[in-house]
């Protein structure tokens, strides 16, 4: 390489962890418009400025990459839903519901792909989906001060399925106001867990 053919700005070498994080971040940035199963490795590699084969140096398979992006998206949703420390218990559920509705409004197609991918038997999606739901059940039981029993867990899980479906449909075609939607969700949860 001659002096004149060198790039003006030498490439920074990233650690393996940094590169993996960069690739997952690119996947997250594409999620608002592209469900995870439709992300193309070529596009992710192009945006990262690397070859497709180099992406597979950091993620052994496409499925491993998709799982990492799905898990990162679930973690972001989780962080978004959690109430700020010190929020009174009576405001926590209402706030989480409101933030969840906002999340689905913003990422509707991606969220539906996540839910349907889990229901459709994609094991890598189902695993992350189940982990996320289990965490939400734990928070609901604690926040609502419900006994941690098999019955209460089943009821909260049934409510989560209802809420996912209703919010997904509402985001596509609002048939009630947002406050009415939140009140309905809170009412159904209260009735189920009483």
C-alpha cells in the first residue's frame, strides 16, 4: 500500500464485544420498519461497513444474530415499561400499561412479529418471549401485591395475552380513546385477579 492509497482516517479496530454490540444496535435501529425475521444480513453488514462473512465471525448463524437482536429489543421494552424508582404502587400498573400501549403504537409491526413468531413456534423467539412474559408476571404479582400462586400466574398470563391482542388491534384501528383502552385493560386485570 502506498502512502497515497491509505485512507485519510484509519479504521478503528473494534473489540469483538464492541462489534457485536454495533451489529445488534443496527438490528435494533432497523426494527421499527422491519420485523426481526425480515432483517437481511447483507443490509446489516452494509450498514456496519463489514462483509457478510465477517458478520458471521461475530454471530455463528443468522438465528444467533436474530436472537441477540430480539433479546436486546425485549430488554429495551422492559426498561421502557419499568416504573421509575419511588413510583407509588397504585401508579405503577397504570404507568406501565400506558407505556406498553405507546410501545406497541411505535413498534406495532415488530411487536406483532415478536408475538406471532413466538406463537408460530420459532424456538429462538419463543424463548425470549417467554422470558419477557415471566418478568412481566413477576412485576404484576409484586405491584398488585398478589399471592405468588399457580392460579394467579395463569390469570396474569391470560390477561397479558388479552392485552397484547387488544392493544395490537387498537393500534391499527382505534375503536376507543386511549384513556378508555387503559381503563378497560386495568378493569379486566382487576377482575381477573380479585
